[in-house]
């Protein structure tokens, strides 16, 4: 099965740290406010998911969403959530850790696109 989103080992380690501090988590790919197009991490239940949000998958056991309109731009890419040094947005849980989540991407192969379309 083709995943739409994954996380690097560094991101998974940070997710484990944040989970131990805050409990279950949720990610939402920001659409450009505050920190640009950054993946934002929240305690599960503290960010309201709307009817226009698309569940992309899970990383480190946490659901990962983005808006439907943004999904239209990203639907041909695999999102890879990574971590880099530097403070990101004050709204995302990793900000006090001195690091921030970052979205990297790659275009799906033709075989991956076919598999995704067959599953939808």
C-alpha cells in the first residue's frame, strides 16, 4: 500500500518525545499562515478538524491532515516529514524544543499513482 505521508527517523524520535510530554498528537499541514507551509503538531483534540480536511495518513501513530484545497496541489506527491534546527511557529508543540517540523516531498511514481487511484 502506498502511503501519502511518512516521517524520517529524526521526526519519529521527536514525535515520541512530544507524545511522552503531551499525550496523543495530531498533525495538520499549515496552508501558509504564520510559519508558511509547515506541518503543525497539536495535542489530539485541541485542533478542530473540519469537513474540508483530508486525512493523509499517520506518522508516529498521529493522524496527519491537510485542507482539501491544499491537497489538490499536493496529491501527486509523497510528503516526508522531517525535523530541522531552529524555532518554528509558537503554535506547534515542537517550538520549545529548538527544532521545527519541515515537509519535504517527492513526486509519486506512475506505479504509485496507479495504486492510489485504484484504492480510491
